[in-house]
């Protein structure tokens, strides 16, 4: 049965609170999550972690430029070893951005009824921005926070970027009248406009182990504005975040009408993977014929599966590596 599409599903809406000197984004994900999660048979708590990570990726990724790539990654020593997401900026203005995600986990250590964050151990939250050929990628990391993946992302922005940042999100399985059960997610991101923080050159913050927190980075009027905006955001209800009745613009004006909220053009997003046979061949082009032989199956083929979308590639080993034979016309 077809899931009903709501006009603001799979969009990210940027906004600004002029009085508070705060910028932000509202995201609604529906088809994106369906595209990501239907590729895998994750246990429910793993699905929840991937959904939260995809929502964070949409909220953070909206700021990158055309054709840039944002990657988020969680590395953990818990049952969920890794969650990786990619956000590909639009090729042209007005086109959708693309998001993909997957999780790596130890199935025998995952309790299907466990709280999602109980599956995340010690580790780190990483951000990588690829600006394209001939540009040095940016990478930053921060310790994981056992509270939530959102808290880990907030810690990253405070510690690595020294930008007060707040995420307020909700996600879960939803069933509309006459519809089928599917995942939906909605969230709001607040971020104080960049400026010199009072702790920019200090030693440590108020977080565990001296980690900087958002409240460490604002003082005076900025602290008052930041706290007020966060109190207003806390009043957002779950149905306002993901339900069909309240649009993102209505939500923003309900929450922040006294803050001179300014709304910009929404960015559409969709599920999308960049894997291809050409990319597989390129990744194997550094190997010799002898190396390729070690990757060859008993059936005499080299196979590869995309972790993100599940695409399966079946290739002739003679056409792979730097000693490859040129495929015959009409062949591989």
C-alpha cells in the first residue's frame, strides 16, 4: 500500500531568529527513511539509531555548498559498532540533496527490545566534509555521549567548532488512517551565530571530563537569548514535529513568533546512493592480477555489495585491477 506523501515530507527548512542572533533548521523525513531502512533488516533499536543519525545528517548537511559531501560517523565498542551517513549537496540550485546511511552491528549482542543507546558503547562522533577534487577534506571528532546521538552531535559542535548548538528531535514508526506502518522523523536544530566565545581559549568546560557544552560558549545577553530560545523549543510537541497537521512554518511561528523568525527556501532531500560498477572497478584498479585472484569466488567471479543500498556487483576478474584485460565489445 502506498504511503501518503505530505507536502513538507523530506524537506529541510532553514530559518533565523533575528532578535536572538540564532539560526536553525526544521527537518521532516519520511521517504528518505523508507529508502534507507528498507535496504536492511535491522532490529528495531538499530533502526531507531539509524533514523536519528539520518535526521541529524539532514539538519547538519543543509549548510554545505553545492556538490559538497558531508559524512557523519559513529564508532563504538558496543553491539552497534558503526553508523555511517552521507549527505550529498545538490548538483544544482533547486535540486534535492541525497542522503544514505547504514549500520554495522553484532547481531548476537543486540537485544531487539533494548533501549537504542544501550547498544552504543565508548567511542567517538566524527564529521567529515569533502569539498571536492583538489581540496583538503575537513575532519573533526568528539567523544560519544551516552545520552543520545543528538547529544554527541551537540558536544561535537561545542568542542570542535565552539558553536552553541541544540537538537530537538522525535522519530518512530507511524501509521496513518488506511495506511501502512512506516518510519517518520522530525527535528529542529538551533545554532548561535558564530562569534568569539567566552571559553574560546579557556581550559575545559562544564561537561563530563571537562568537555565544552553549549552553555559554556555564551554569556551576557547571548546566554539569555540562547536560554530563552531553548525553553521555547522545549515546548514543541511530538505531533507538531512529525504529524500531518502542522507545517514547519506554522511550528516555527508558534514557537518563535516573538523572536522575529525569518524563513528561507526549503531544501528537498531524498534517499540516494552513489555506488556504481564504475566505482567498484576504480576501487579495485590498484590491485594486481594476483591480488584479484584472492578475491575471486569458487564460481570464478569477483562480487561486491554496497552496504548503503544493497546493490550487488558481479564482475569478471580478468577485467579488474591494473593488469586488467580490456573487455570485449558488448561484454563487461
